[in-house]
RNA sequence: CGGAGUGUAGCGCAGCCUGGUUAGCGCACCUGUUUUGGGUACAGGGGGCCGGGGGUUCGAAUCCCUCCACUCCGACCA
């Protein structure tokens, strides 16, 4: 009867043990599980359904920026990545390397690699190099620019410490790669694509973010400028959500992406790259989840409205089925992702399953509702049956978009309040030290950007595992946010 | 890759220290009855290479060695 004592569907609670809570939410929501390969996960239908919805939203926005989708190979010749010193420096330690192309009998009942490759391939950790190689071929004149490409792909980084969604050895993402004739265009592009990401975070995922610039030490290997969105998880740690890089001429020089300008001279292009990954799903969990599990913002909920029948006997089903189907069809006609759950099983269990999976709206129908032409509506963002409301079917159908929007707003505002309340202004390194020495304190600290040149900073940062998260645009580059991060 | 911990049924755990019947419990699952509006109740039942390999022993979930995986704290990173 332990479950009855627990008022929460997930144990431990966030307060008791946040990392363990995170794992349990993923399990309870049936989103993903570990695979036989270290650091790699199986994304189950509910987790992948969320990713597909995120993809659709982001892909539409990317296309609206006149970027075209393409696909580049998984394997990259070793020589490509070796062309750019800074780049290889950043990724060398986490590259998977393909050295053979055949298997043969090892004489002991097993198999061994054979057919050693003359030049090994690496499994892409990112694709700047192989795309740069193509761009060099495709760009001849200033008329070929800008060239804007995106690919949806998997990449592999051999991580030392994998965590579901947040840091897996293989992950899914989109990587955009744009090339321009001028430095200004590239700089603007990096900033614009960051804004596309911010739009997805705020208006699709309901996650508030701080837009800003990375410090030089935190830049992407090979970038001259890295822009980031930093989100705050419910344990006060930062999650670097997305990054957009101004690569300057690093890769255009490394791969000879040259064009003939109007004046007839050969010039190197200016490039950007920008990525958004499945890590985001981890951000959704840690931003919105509660002690009953996942809470999904409606725009990425595979099921937005779950209709759950309360059946006493078989005679009920005959009457409730048309009632539920009627509601289901009306919702579908409005492009609401609704499901009518007529499967065998107890209504209470179905309710809890939807709670754990984060379904935004639950509708209960029974003989009681049927007789009065009403339904009972519960919202995942307002837990507890005291918030359950009984409304006429027509009224509910008319207002469903508003309800979903309201849930989105509510989740966003809750997270926004948390973010702002957990940013503390601090004016000296002594205060910084004092702040993080108190275990009760969490979140980000905001300091004058000049602190980055203070020799006293590094010791404190190392001691408390802090990093500069970003130099936010909203403070005109005068401030820096510091915090612990994932 | 360093430090710490954990691997026993789908999930959560006990048993291990002090080796010895058919390896237990709760939830989930199956059958039946009973119930039905935030996880009904009772009864019966199915499901385990006790993470893998090696060793010690008459005998290993239990002791020793060694791999592997997972989790946490770091270093590194989306």
C-alpha cells in the first residue's frame, strides 16, 4: 500500500532527489530507455512523438528563413576534420572512428574486423567539415550566395558521462550551415537563427530563455562568436539549449569556400552554423515536470486531449461510445490531437497514465455526463481533482484552443517566474563565493561583465563548478550570467 | 577519464555481513468474483541464466578476482 501513502506518482520527488526524479519521469512517461550500447538510448514512441512535433515546428521556421534541407553522409574522411586545427582540437577526444569495412571468422566462433581502410572515417560529431567541402564546390560567384543549408541528422560524440536526452553518445538534431559574401551578413544570420530558436523555446516549448553571447572560452571550436540560449532547470542549473555560431572565415579558408566578387576578385565566404538537438526534450522535462511526472506544453503533446470513459457495465459502453466518438470527431475536425481511450482497463489507471505522460487535457465521460450533455475536464498544469470542471460539450469544443493556449501560457509564466526569481545580482567575487557556499542558494548569479577579467574569479568558479553561461543581450553586454550547468 | 555507489521478475526493493530446503515482498500482469468518478477489494496464478565470466567450496545470489552496465559528484561537451 506504499502507493497510497505516496501522494505523488513519481518517487523520489524533485526535492528529495532531482537527478533520480528525472530518470523516473522518463521511465514513467515511457519516453526512452537505455540500449545495449553505452550512452545510446532507444527513443520510444511517446518520446519520439514529442520530437516529431518539435521537428515540425522548427523545420517550418527554418524553411521560412529560406534555408533548404539536404543530407550529408554520416561518415567523414579523417583528412577533412584534420583540416581545421581548432575544430579538431575540440572534437578529437570524442570521435568514433571507422577503421574496417568487413567482418571475418575469428576462428573461435565469433567475428573480427577485417579489411582495414586506407583512410579511417570518423562518425560525424557535427558536419561543418563535410558540408564545407561541398560548399567549396557549389560556390563560385557572389551570385551563389547566400547558400543556406540544413540537415536533420544523427551525430555521435563519445561522451564520458551520458544522460538520457541531455547528453547521449548518439543524438538527433538539425544542423544548419549558411554561407555569405560578407562578415556582416554572417553575424546577422547567427543572431537571426538564434531568434528562431528562441521563438521555438518560448512559443512552442513554453521554456523561457536568456539569449546571449558565449565568452571566448566557451565558444564552439572554430567559431569567432557563439550565441546561446540558456534555460534554467528546476534545480537551478543551466541548460545550454541551442547555439548559433558565427564561424567567420575559419571554415571557408580551411575548405576554400571562395567566390568571385562583383569586382572580379576571389574572396572567402563567411559562414555560420546552428544546432538544436534532442537534448531539448530533457529541458522540457526539467522545466515543466512535477512530482506526478511529465507536463507537456500542448504544442508538442502527441495527445493533447485524452477522453476517458467511466464504464460500469457493458450497457454503458453502447451509450458512451457514440458520446465519446462525437466529441473525438469534433476535436479532430479542429485539428486537435485527441484520443478516446476505450481500451480495457480501469478509468483510474488511464487517468494516472495520462498524468505521468503529461497529456495537457483530460476529459472524463460517464453516464452522469452523458445524461446532462456535459463533460468533466482536468488540466495537467493544474493538478488535483479540485480543479476538475464540468462543462457542456459544445462549450468545451468551442474553447479548446483557448484552453490549450492558456495551459501553454501558464507553463511559460510559471517557468519565467522561477527563472527571474532565481537570478541573483552580485557585485563582487567575495559575494559570489559567499552565495554559492550556501547550499540553499541556487540558480544564476548576474555580475558586471568586467568580473571575467578578475584573477580571483577562476578559483571560485572551479571550486563551485561554475561557468559563465552567457553575456545576455538584454543587458547590452554589460552583465554576465554565471551558474552551474548540465 | 578520476572519486563514490548500485546491478536479484516489467517497476521498486528485501535476502548477502554470519554460504546450505522449491529465492522472497509490494506494484504491474493473467483468471475469477466483487467494485467503479484521482491508483477497488478478496482469492488463485504466471513470470527469475540473482549483470557476464572465472575462482574458492561437498555446496555460491551470498566469499574472492575480473570484466560489463547504470547512477551520482567532478573534468569535457549540444
